C-alpha cells in the first residue's frame, strides 16, 4: 500500500504540488491524467524521491519518509521498493538489453549472475524481446527500448511500478506495442501508477483515474466516473479538449 | 659542420636508455592525474562545501602557471616542508634521500590533475542526466551509479581529450631535465655534447617522441572504437 500525505513541492516561486493526498491499494492500477504543468510527473517523481518534496509524508508498505531531507539510506531503501519506467526510456546506453535488466538485480539486490540472467531472459521474453537479448539500446527501436525499460522494472519485482508518460516519446506506430505490454502486466495484479496522455488506454487499464490540475487532485474515480460522468468543470474541459467531439461537418 | 645521418642511429640507441624514465614519468603523472582529476571534478560537480572551493583554486592556479614552474616549486619547496616536519617530529629523514625522479612525478601529477579534472568534468557532464536517474530508480546508491553507469560512458566520450592529455604529459616530461632527471631530452643533450652533434641527437629525440605519440594515438583510437561499440547503432 502506498500513501501520500500533504505532498508539497515548489520550483523556485512556482508551486507545482499544493498538498497532495493519495492512497493506492495493493494491486491497483492508478492512472493520473491532467494538462501539462499540472504536476503529475513531479508527483510521480516524488514517490521515489527523484524529486524531493518540500513537505509531506510518503509511505510505501511499512516504510515512511518525511519531508525534504530524509537520510540517504532511507531514500535508498524506498527506491528499492519501487521501479520506474521513463518517458525517454533511460536505458543504460553502454549495456545490452539483458545487462540492463540484470544490472539492478546483481548490483543492488545481490542476486548471483546466472540467476539474474535467467530472470532477465524471462522478463525480456515476457515483453516480446527474447530475440534481442544482446542488442544495445542504440540498436533497438523506441518501442523496443521502452519494452526493455519495462522488463528492467519488472525484474526487480517492486511493490509499485511508476510509469512516467511511457509512450510520449514514441513514434505513433510504436505506441501500441508498448501499451499492449503494460496492459498485459496490469492483468497480473502488479501495483502501478501511470502518468499518460493516452485516454483510450487509461480507460482500459485503470482501476482508478486521478485527474490533476494546478498541482492539486481535482477528482478521482473509476474510469467510467471520470470519462462518462465527470463532476468537476475542469475535468470536463480537459476531456473536451483531449477528445474533441466531431463539431465539424464534411 | 655537416649533417651526419649515421650518428642519428648512435644517438637513437643511447636515447633508448632514457626511454623507461620518460615512460615512467608519463604513466605515473597521467595515472595520478586521473585520480586527482576525478576527485576534483566530483568535488566541483557536487558542490561539496570547502572541497569544491579548494578544487577550483587548485585548478585555476595550476592551469594559470607554467608546468616548469610547478616542477621548480616542488623541487625547491617540498624539501623545505619535509625537512621542517622531520625536524619538528625529530625524525632523521631528510629530503636529500628522495630521488629526483619522485619530484618530477609529484610535480607533473599536480599539473596533470588540474588539466584532467576539466576533461573528466566535461565527460561526466556529457552523460545524460536520465542515466543516473535510472540508476537511482533501480535502487543504486550514487557511488554505484557513478562507477557502473556514469564513468564508463564518460570515459568513452572523453577519450580524445584524455589522449591529448597523455600526449601533453609525455612531451611535458622533457622538462624534468631541468632538475637533472635523465629522460629522453636530457639524454639527447648528453650524447650531443659528447660528440658535438646537436642537430642529429635532437632530431633522433624528436623522431622518438613522434613515434611514441603515434603509438598513443593508435591505442586511443583502438580504445575509442572498443568503448564506443554501444553507440554505433545498426543491427547487432
């Protein structure tokens, strides 16, 4: 279980998060939507302390971190409970697909190399890259790189996987293969928090949708609640802009 | 006085006696310089209080003064310090027992450290910030992330600059002759003076340095090819 309480964050004078409270149950797939600049990526990055919140409490499982300056080892332990899939993939460029997946296992978890390789191969097969084990990121397409990124996150068997706009940097024809992989692992009951702009995907995969604007959570609910019966005007505006109705005639 | 090509060979053979000294000074100062440079670069990049200011002062002073000056300052200054300390603690150690070669190595390590810190800093800055974030996200500590992820990539991009530094230190090592270390340049002077054939001896020394430099260029080219394998793209 993940619990965020009163998370505040400012960059200079610009307040990005204005006291966010959010609870995510085990096995939930929470999709965070919102216009750009609404703070959704910052919120996600606060969960594993890639961004330090100015204030607030982050709890994952039985570990609790508070405010801006928790101890280095506390942050380190928190990060070991999470994994992240980045917008720009951020695969280790000098390592092959398999080495990318193994790295966290051998270096952080102390898993022996051959066990790590077995897990790595299994995870890469799961994302459909069993034939690309020894390719460097520069030899893979964006979609393939992102699937390696997902395999790298999965291999760590974390309590939650954080997805930061996993398809935003992809060519349109490659988006589908990545969403398909995420959809498949969502069905396995892994807890996920996903920031995305893919509305159809959000609707499909989410057990809960959270709508953010101006550094605050405006409303949350099931995909049907948010997409069919949004209560807040700002949510409606956003959905209108993102899914334009056919208000033209041919 | 006429040009005597056959003497060049004689000179060449005698220069080989000094080759190990030149290589020793170069390798030690480059290796130590790389260590110093890395520490200095990290201190500055991570803005470690006190250490980063000291590091900046070190870099600007050393880069702002000639390499010959570093050698002379160490050669004349270090004995004062060492003998002073020895006197204070009542030790019988005197600076006279320190080989001249050591002064050259210490001085040139200090020189190399300052120049290489900039090479290392540029290399680290060239690595995408997302790489260290990804390393943190899989649970690595910062030292692990630096060692496993950042340094290998930084090394690959800084190789051309590093090989420049190595060549610079190789050529700079000739200054050691001013404190009577017999490296290639000093040896050339000796053979030249013995036989009154200066041009031939120095030409032989120049060719030897050129050969060494080409060797360094080749090695660095080969390393660059190997270390950048991952960036070439295309099919595996």
